[in-house]
C-alpha cells in the first residue's frame, strides 16, 4: 500500500447473529481483496447481535488492521446497519455484502470493473437465487417487477445486497425503514448512472434467515413512500389539492342530484342518502386541502432546516479569469 491513510474501497457487512459465518466470509473476502491493487477496509456493523458475533469480529480484527467494527446498542435492522456503515466508510468506493456468505466475494472485482466503465452504481443480480421459492424468490420477483414499474428504474433484483457504489453518490441518501433496496432508484432520480451485472448466489449453510414474510408489507409501504416523496415531495399540495378537488366535484354532483330530486320528484332531501354522501365528500375535500397545506409546511421545514436543495447540480462552470473578463 502506497498511502496508509487513503482508503479506496470499503466493504460494509451488516451482521446480526452470524457468529458461524464470519470467519469463513472473512477468509474469502480478504483473499479476494488482497489480490486487488486497491487499499481497502472491511467495516462490519454488528446490528446488536445476541450471539458471539462481536467476539468473533474482535478476534478477526486482532489479526488484521483492515477490519473496523461498529457495534449497535441493540438490533436496529439491516437498513440502519447499512446507513451507519455508509456514513463511517472511508473508501471512495463502497461495496456492501451480506454476512451469511450468500453473496460471493469473488464477484467484487467484476463489480468494480463495471463501475470503472463509468457508472456510479453497479447492482448485483442474483439470477439463480438459492433461497426458498415460496417465501423469498417468488415475492421478490413480484416486488422487483412492481418496484421497476413504479420507480421507472428497471433492475432485475433490487434486494441483492452485493452492489458497488461511488461514495459520493451514496452519502447524500438518507435511509429509513427497509429502504436500502431503493438506493439505485433514489440515485437514478438524482441523475446517477446505474448498471446491473449477474452475480453468484449461494444457499445459506450456517445460521438462519432473519426475515419472515412481513418484510413484503414493509417493502410495499416503503415503495409508496418513496414514490410519493419522489413525485410530490416539493409540491405536496398538488396531490392533496387534486384529491380534494375530486372530492369537491363528487360532493357538488351528489348535492346537485339531491336538490334535483327534491324539485323534480319531490323526494325528501332528509331521506336521500346522497345528501350524506355530499356532506361527507365536502368535509373530506376540505380535509385534503388542509392536509396539503400542512404537508407544504413540512416540506419547507425539511428542505430549509437541512439545507437540502430541490435540485442536483452536476457542476458550476465559472468563467476562466485567464482567458478574459466576463463583461467583454
Ligand atoms: N441483518 C442485519 N440486521 C437485521 C437482519 C439482518 O444486519 O436485523 C443482516 C444479516 O446478518 C445478513 C443480512 O442482513 O448479513 C441479510 O440477512 P438474511 O440473510 O437474514 O436475509 P435474506 O438473505 O434471507 O434476505
Ligand atoms: Mg441471506
């Protein structure tokens, strides 16, 4: 290594009760990484494991100064582990990988090569997935299709942990819920180039999976959230106002029919259920508009308090003082 302080590559590993998987994964990883010309670090995020994972990591770190460990106070979830890992990563390239050995470290050089072709993110595609068909592969197929449709970013496999990111495209993204899988979509919306390559996938041999079927609902709700944020986060009144407008229209229509039935057919307005429909829709319309205005206040607070612009600049090109003045 030429410069001890400069790290080119950070491998981020989220770890939750993976004691039996850490040593084998570490062996594989370090043989792959030491064969690359890059200076690297391995950043393990212990997501509040209750087994001996932290002890194992400490033992590994004892013999290898490439290894850094972040330990959470309790289990905060895989997305939170990524969030911390990405924040404290020192490398200019960041590669997350599962701790259970299902991702193959041997794919890392291929991801990096693809990144060097000029992409900001290269996502792994577990084309031949070695997981339970009913609880994993099938739901994930449907989810991937849906995410592709809704986000407009077409990838085959959003859920694959193994990806390669340029640090600068990752650092501005804040992660909540189960959202790490949406990073490519979020990044593409910000103007980043995203590619996908097929990676190896292996069955889990040790330890057990940490997820059940309830992850599907979380992912779906997150999808609605990011779609909403992406489409309307700067102008929420447009969507709320639109829905309010529809309700108002329905209310007027239903109220109009009530009055017409009273005049033309002498049908009592009190007994007419359409009167209730009209009143309810009117109330809802007002509520929608008020919600929209509240959301407008929230959005302003969000952007202004964090100094988050509503656009992404690629670069600002100033005139070159050596080649003459601006005014000429
Ligand atoms: N993981 C984590 N925190 C959690 C759940 C999982 O850090 O709360 C880690 C886990 O240790 C593994 C990765 O996330 O490295 C993927 O988990 P798992 O293999 O259980 O998911 P699956 O491959 O079944 O989707
Ligand atoms: Mg797994």
